[in-house]
C-alpha cells in the first residue's frame, strides 16, 4: 500500500506533455474549427474580410491530391486586402494562439514547445523584398510584443530566398536561409522546437514531404527566446506581407496542413525516477518540500516574466518557505552536486 501511495503521489507531481492538433476536415465552418481548437469561445483569426467582403472568408478548406486529404488554403489579394482595416501598408491573413487560448498553447518562461506543420507555396509564388512572413513566434505583453522573436520570411527581390530571422528585441538577424525555389510547388514539413528562456533553445528543420530531403535546418542552444515583461509567447501562421512595393506581389494562395502543438513536460518520468527527486505539495501555499534530502548545489525560482524571485546555493533541502511569493506559476531550477539541472513548474496559491 505504501508503494502504491508513493507512485500515485509521484504521478500527481509530474506534468505530462500535452498535444493539440488542428487538421482540416472539409469545406465549411473553417473559422469555427480553427477557433474551437486554438481558443474555444474566442477569435484567433486575423483576416482582411472587413475590407474585401465580396470575396467572403479568406481561409477555406480544399482537398489536396498530393496529401490525399483536406488542407487549409489562405488567400491574400494584391490590391483588395489590407491588415484588418487597421494597417494599410501591409496585409495580414494569419491564425494564432494568444492569451485567451488554453494554458497549454501558450509558452511561459522555462517551458519547452514543439510545433509541426506543413505548408506549400505556389510554383510561381512571389515574395516582397520587404517582407512576406508565413510563420512568426511573437510575445504578447511587454514593450516589445510587436517585434517577432522568430520569423520565417519568403523574401523576393533580386535574390529570392526563404529566411529564418531572430530578434533579441533590439536587433533582428538572419540565422538561416535557403533558395526560395526549393520551397515552391512542393509540400514542406516544418518541425520547430523552442525553450522559452533568456538563454533559450531554438531548433527548426524544413523537409520536402515527397522526398524527405532536408531543405533547411538550424540549431542554437543559447539564444534569447524571451521578451521583457512578456505575459507569454505564441505562434502564428499564414501570410503577412508588405505592400509598399506593389509591383513585387500578386494574388497568392498558400496552403497549410496538420498543425501540431506540443507542450513538453519539463521533467520526464525517466529523468524523474533517475534523480529520485520531486517537490511537494504542488500547488503550494507556504512550505515547498523536497523528497530527496541531498544538499542542493544551486536553486533558482523565476516567475513567468523571467524575473528571479529566489536564489540560493548549498541549500539544506528540508523545505523552502514561499509565503512571500504572490499567486502564480513559477519555474524552479535546481541541481544536486555533479548532476544535471532539474526544472519543474510550481503553482503558488494563497490561503
């Protein structure tokens, strides 16, 4: 009985991965389908329907012979569309997660996410030499929420290319690029893995679906993947482009399929058992306890903004009194001497 209680308590403390998928299921109710998956009861769709009402909905579901399934078709028109009747020097047709989405679709400090999706540019696709984004990772909240953390850009001009751009909130830098012709007229599968931290991690691979050939790949295990005072980080997909060089753009139809969002558990069962260490209770009101009694070499607690709220070395691991913390979600990072760092999420509650 004691072993059973121990296992039940162990399992109650582990946060398993949560996976969300968005797949086209046939014509009609496309906006409703997208909203129901990415933010039930709210609106995650940013489309130019307001200005181009006679066209109707700018996202539809169509059957694709190559994938042998329904996919999402995003429309953008060179002269009729703008950015939701808000901005008139650009056009936007995107879907997103945001602060009204379920918690497991929003990245907070210290969390790891995996995004997968497929996209197809037309064989004659034209990108602006200014910008044509087909994917963005953006913050919401804070002074830099308008600047994407990561963008995938189909760049036109004299040297058409697909670019991966990263911004630390002040400077945007191209971190990977490939000839745009590789991505035209073919289905491409993207896999993107992100750890949201100041010294975070970013990895992306783009593959040709038909041949499985890698078209572009990039990995960085020490890159700023957070924003000052951000409430969260979220993905966006679609078409977002400048129209300040109208001669470079045309009506476009970009296809997307098989959106996959995985919030990865910060500590796997194997790692958990290997270290024989976990925290309790969680949620916590006052005292946070450690089951393993070895001295903790380093410990740090950060809030969802990335601000350090508690830090101590050579900690006697009986418990930590957290009554000074306001209610919220926190990351606790700690390690025992000679061992790898452990990261867990804790929920602080008040009486």
